[in-house]
C-alpha cells in the first residue's frame, strides 16, 4: 500500500490541522500508510492548541504530486480551497462538513459528509464506530477543533452531535470545556500582532458563485473596534488581492467571539448583491450583522442565493 498524505484546506484553521492529525491516527490504526500535512502555517489559535498539548505542527506542503499518488482530504472538498496540484493525484478519502462543489474524481472513493459544526465531530463518530480508542492528547486536540469551529458551541452550525462529541472528548482529555475554550478563543484574537494582509488572508476561502469568483475571509476578535479601526488598510489589501488574483468580490467578516456579532467589510463588485443577501445597507463599504458568526451557514448560502436570483 503506497503512502498517502492527509490535509485540510488552504489557510488552515484549528479543525483543518487537527482533523488531518486525527484522521491520520485513525487510518494508521486501520493499516494505512499516511502522513498528516498542512497547506499553510498554523494560526495563533491553532498554535495555542498545539503548544497546550505539546503537539508538533504538521509539515507544510505546497504541492503533493511530487511526493505521492494518493491523498485524503479533510475539512474541504472544493478544488480552489485545496492543494494546487490536486488534479494530478487520486483522492481516496474525504471527510467534510461543508457544501460539495467543484469536486469530482475519476475513480470511486470513500466520502463522508455530515451537516455538523466540525469535522472532528464526524471523526469522533468514526472512532466510535470502528472501536478505536482516542488517546487523551488527541481527544484534547479534537475537542479544541470543535470549540473553534462552533465558537464554544454558540455557532448556529452546532448540532447535538457536536455537543455529544465535546462531552465525550472532554471526559477523555479531562478538560474543563468552558474555561479552556474561552482561553483558547482569546488566544487567536491578538490582532495587533498581524499585518492587514495577514488579517484578510488568515482565514479566507474562495467560492465560485454563478460565474463570480468570491473570496470570503473571517477575523475573530473580542472587540470589533480593533478591526473597524483598520478598515482602510484592510480594504487596500482586499482590493490589491482582487487585482492580483482575479476575484470579483472580497468580503471580510469580523466576528466578536464573545457576543456572536459581526461586521462585514466589502471590496469589489457587485456590492448590491451583498446588500440583497443580508438585507443590509452598506455604509462606507461596511454593514453590521448581529448574530452572524458562521461563514458556512450564515454567509455563503444567502450570498449564493442572491447571486443565483
């Protein structure tokens, strides 16, 4: 059996990196020769998690076809969010919790997707189904991923399966979810240490919407004013990437992780579609979105509908 690489999406968040590690452990227990890698460096929150559990960061790769013939994807499926040479390798497994788009294979594969808050929730189920025990350290990492993706179970993407996974993983890892979760989320919000470009790129994904190339980034903070005060610089970098990378529209969602409110900053066109999607008037290229925290569930679907209308 040839070696396969496992990885999450570009600009990896905590779930993308942890899910790759968790799935690699799972597959190793099932006899596969695999390695968890990443398509970018860990962000501040993920570094906090890795350091907390004394876990090394995965090796970062830019291409994969120079190393392997087969890969396994976690936390994504869309080609534009994956490795640049994905078309040159065989995808044999996918474990994801996002929409399925711009994805096809020439050969059959194992594909598992569930509408839950986090891929690590699905993996928790898979460990249980296969009767594979989750080590305490890995349980702590997977718990961290669910806390990250669901904003401590406050996101509308949160399901009963996520809550049950958190309960089970917290018991294995012996962690107080609330105190650890708040500390972890705050660790990822030191915005002063990042440039404007780092902020817009840190958690950004590309989407194709009715022929339009849309880039959507998200910045987590404990004070929205920390982002709003930098709007001019953020817009400058967003417009620069529109020109350089061919995006039609670039949206940055700034989210307060403590009260679940967001501000939307928009560059490019068509801005009227953004206003229609969120029933909000843009003022100075910005709009308030109370209660909006999930790009997957509260931003991408209404924006897609508005483009298709």
